[in-house]
């Protein structure tokens, strides 16, 4: 699969209750910029979304924001990014985020963050892509999800032939090395986007 050139970050449009969440988003944006890895994200300027994007930009990094038209005011669209794409709907937004990214990282967030993460896990489980997916388990935020996935395995709804490959990082500095290691271990033919993903919308 090669090196990681762009990372899609899913995260909250709010700051959350733990200061570590914003700190992690800011630190990861800086890491992306310093490693010359482009950020693909949801296009807003508030919450963790804004923190990761602004930190990437402030340290000389490249950012692509993808936001549906109906959220441009609600999430205070960040217009200082190098590339800003306004879509007609959420489906187009998610498709473009997928196509422009080599890997996916979920920082803490709400229902939208969870939905985007789970969709990528579903596509991966069904063999539609092999791009690395990682959760940044800052302050144990994702522990309830990890417990639910274990429960699904224990009750035979996640079977061995339908495993879920989910990387877990406890600290920001672990994220890029883990993604790169996973990408290097993936066969080159897995790079191709399966057309069904784009066509299903």
C-alpha cells in the first residue's frame, strides 16, 4: 500500500469535557504537518475539528476540508484551508473523504464521529478496502466501543471470517507510526478504491 500521504480525521465539532481531547487534536495536527502528511477532515473551525485543522495549518501542513452545504454556518466552515470542498449532502462528503485518504483516525467525538468510524469498519469488514483505521483512545474515551466490539465477538456477531481490524493508540505520537506500519504490511493491490463504494451513493 505504500506510505501514508493523507489521513482522514473524524472527530467532534465540540471540545468535549476533558481538556486532553483538544490537546490531542492540536498535537496530532502538528504531527501531521511536521511529517508532511495531509489532513482530510470535515471542514469546520470549531471543536476538535477546528483544533486539528488549525494546528496542521499553523505548522505549515496541508488541509482539505470537506463539508456539506447545510453545515457551513453551523460548523463555521474554515476557509483558510488549501482545499475546501462544499458538497450537496453527507453521502458525497463521506465518499470524497474516503477517496482522498490513505488512512482513518477517530479522535473523541459524538454520534457523527461514531457513524463515520463504524462505516469505515463495515466497509473494511466486507472487503471493500484495506486502508488502516485507528482510534485515538485519549483518556480512555473509546473504551465503551471496544467493550461493545468484544461483546459482539463473544456473541458471535463478529465472526473470525469477518474480523474487525481496528488499531488503537493511547498517545498522539503513536498514531502515525502505527498507520505507517499497517500500510507497509498491506499488499499494493489493496490501494484501489472498490467502485461499489462510490457507486452505492
